């Protein structure tokens, strides 16, 4: 039976490195690792079939923008008659610190517009791979924070995590969520555990970013959110302190 692995994000090069697009990133890494078929436009998204460690999977990236992600997923699920518990949704999670992840089934939307759309169109019984991106510290900063690119320093935990997800995706596709989580943690070791410094760095980056609209408008040429200025990391701040 076909399984769906869906990455949430916004289409377009200007959003490709946003924190909100980490779901896209994860699905693209799985596609590359398991030699998926070429991406093609279908079901209001980009889709590609792959055999992931023996399991037939349809990888899906909705192109409806985050607010309407559920429409694309529902269309693919209806066509292939895939029940919600055979759908894995990969998305960013501000309530988890950077470098942490969690696999769960169902639950609330937590204010995530992509999950709200999925709840409307597919229901709440899908499985979720939540990737922590950290919280900016204040609610009003969240939209601008998630619609800005990951900091360069985030690559230290993000790249190994995406690779680990791709390597162990067979367990996820097979419905072995607990084994998947354990295998990824084993691969990452200490890298799977966020630190207070990582949380502080996320809040510091967010303070540099002006609030933006919650999601890009669903138009052919959305206005990209302004990029935040680069800020010095924690080591730069320490150096400044020592100069005083």
C-alpha cells in the first residue's frame, strides 16, 4: 500500500531556506537519498514516487502556500485511498528548541497554519514529524521569525538531522515511529539535544527580525518578507564583552 510523506512549506526560491520550509527540506533529502522519481506537478503540489527501504512512498510538497496545504494532501490521499494514519506530515515546530524533533500522531494545530488546513481537509489523525526551530520569545515575533532563513550556525544541527531523517525514513514509511525516533537519536547522539545557548541564539535572531504577515499571500508573485540583518552570534558577543 502506498504511503504519503508530506513536507510543509511555501513554494518559490525566496522561501526555500526559511524556517517554515524545513518540511520541504526533509522531504527533498529523503527524495535524494532514496533516488525518487523526478518531481512532477500533480494534486496542487509537487510529487515524486520513491521506494524507501522497500516501502512504496509518494513524497508530496504542496504548492498551495502554507495556509492551504491541506487541499493538496487531501487530493492526493483521496486519489490513492490513503488513510490518515498512513500520512506523515513533516513541519516546523516553534515549541521545540532547535536541534530537537518529535514524532506523534494527531493532536492540536498549535497555531500552525499548515496544520490548521490539514485539520480542515484531512482531519487530525495524521502522523507528524515535528522539527524544532525554536521560539523567538514573544508571540508577535513568530510570523517574522519562521518566514526568515535559518541562521548559518543552524546548519551545525540541521544538516545532520536532515541526513539522519533520510537514512532512517524506511522506519517512518513503515509506521515504526518509535524505532525511527530511536534510530535518529542514535545517529545524532548529543546533536539531538538542544542547549540553552541554542534557545538563546534563536531568541536573539528573532529580535532582529521585524514582524511580518503570518503567511505569504496565495498569489503567483507573493511579496517576499524582508530579510533580517545579520547579528553576531554568542561568541561574537563574548568577544565584544572582553574588549570593554
